[in-house]
């Protein structure tokens, strides 16, 4: 089973190649870092604790900071029960990102619904209410009778007014439409429970891809070295181009100067001939 922790950003729409418009929910998912690995021998059950999000260190308790082992200042911590074979591969510091999911995956999304406060039976349970006229007064949205006189108490499960929303909701059979790996964003077809910036858990069938932090850092270092090498090559090429342009401009300037000197030389000769004694005698 693959999973990832995310944050609901907003609802938007995507145009397919056929021109069809799909309503989608934009979810910023992962990366989720493994903080603690629990075993049957030590803890009595098997699980992996993951951290997600970020918050200021001054808002984290000292025991939590020590528990995070300098892996990050996580805003949310969640435990996931995973298979034995997958747990053996995970080490503290490894992380999970959106690469585990592909377009077309069927997933389940679990979130916390929006809190509605205290609501009556019409909004909370969908009661139709009473007639507004014909002898009724102030009874339009009332619940009506809540039980017989004989038992002398209200039975459990009676639908009445009360607190609505702010509870865990799971929506199944949602489809992954698009994945942006650079930004760690998953676009899910349809609506997802919860308000904006609400925490959601995405689960689905398939292999969980676990990434090693050290290997990723090495790849980043190699990429940086390659970019630095390319940058130096580009700078060298630019310097050669600039030198070539400067040499060409110098040659052009010299040519123009020589041409100007050649044009001025005949004029000076003509002036000398005019100023010569022979010309005076004439």
C-alpha cells in the first residue's frame, strides 16, 4: 500500500486534450520523512512515524525537537502501519514523495470536514420541516416529537440538533488526474473533504517508493557540479567571443584609419604643389 500526507490547497479545473473540463482539487503532498520506526519487540506493534510540513522551532517543545533528530521542524506527525517487507527497507531519515503515485491511480482521501457549529435538524439531518401555514406557528424548522411518553426517556441515536462537521471523512474511488513532481502537487478529480490548508491522507494500492536522503543529496551535488562546469564552459566561450569581437573591432578601426590617411595624403600633396615656387612663378 502506498500513502502520502498532504495539504489541501484549493479547487480548480483542468482542460484535457479533448477539450473536456475536469474539476480537480490541488493537494500539496509530501515529502514525508521517517522519524521513528516501531517494532513488535520494542513497542508491541509495527509502524513507521512520518513527519510532514514545517513550523518555527520556537513553537516546538524541546522533547519533540530531540525526537525529530535534526531531520526538520515538522508541523504534523503521523504513524502508518505498513508491510514487513517495506518496513525493513525504511530507515530513519528516508522520505516519501509524489513519485509513488501515477496518473490514473484510484485513491482514498481522508480529511477533517469543515466545522459548522451547532445546527438544527433541517441542515444537520435533512428534515423537510412542517407547513408554514394552516394552523402552524413557529414550527417550520422544529424537530417534532422525539419519543413516546411510555418509555420516559429518549432513545440512543435519536436525530436531533447538535454539533455538525469537524469530523473525519473518507472519500473513496477518487482519481489522480495530474502530478507535478517539481512542486510536489497532486491534482485529484472531484472534491476532497476539509477546508483550505487542511491536512489530508492519501492512500492507494501499489508499491511505496522510498527515497534515501543521502543518495538524493549526492545527486544534487553531482547536478550542481555539472551546472558549475557548464557555467564555466559558457563563460569561457563568452570570453573567447568577446576577444574575437574586440580583435575584429580593432582591425576594423585600423582599416578605417589607414583609409582616412590614404585619402588625406593626395590632398596634402595637392596643397604642397600649389604652395611650391613653380606655382608662384606662374
